[in-house]
C-alpha cells in the first residue's frame, strides 16, 4: 500500500504543536506519542489558519 503524501509541511505541524504546547512531546518522543485529542486540535487549528488566510486573500482581491 502506498503512503499518502503529507498535506502539511513538517515545519507547519511543528509550529502548530508549539501553539498547542505539545512540541516537547513531539521533539522527545515523536508524533506517535501525541494524543488523539491533540492531533485533532492540530488539524482544527490548521483549518482555522487556512480559512483565515483564504478569507484575507479573498478580501484583498475583491476590494
């Protein structure tokens, strides 16, 4: 089975992990030790950032 290519860069994932306070866990033990709840929070935060960036981009192009 082929592995899926990651949508988020490692840098972005680590930046989000810092914001949520799990960067130490990732650095010391890897992504496999991050709880499912925190992984969900990472995804939610990434979606919020993407939506905000898209809204800002659309606002600038429509003005």
